[in-house]
C-alpha cells in the first residue's frame, strides 16, 4: 500500500508476531500512530498499514462505555501492552 490515508486495498497482511498482528509495545515505537479513524489509531509505515489502540483511544472508548452506563471494559491479552501497562492503566483511569 502506498497511499497516505486509510481506505485502500490491501495486498496481504503485514509481518508481525503472526501475519497482520503486532503488539502495541512494538508498534508504538516502530510505527507510531499518525491519526485516528472510527476511534482507532492508525499508522502507515513503509508498505504496511496498522490500526491499533493507544492510551488516547482507550480513553475515548472507556469514556463512551461510562456514558452508556456499561459496567466495564475488556482486552484480549496483557502480552501486547508495555512493561508499565500503558493500555491497562488507560482502561483503569477511564473507568474511574
């Protein structure tokens, strides 16, 4: 992919821990987010596009959950978060 904004056609998955999947703790430094669409951060690095949550997007999502009277939030796994837990801290802060 060569366009500078989301919306193109993919030719295949990006390389990561498995095809099309990479940890936030890796992407935050190797392919930092350059914008958001639909409440999710995205980044274009080389020929790869990534979309992923950041502490800021988690904050927006947890604020919405609270505004809807929902009782909490979840995440898939801890392993992709940073060593100091940036994403889980954002969940905790956002739900207080």
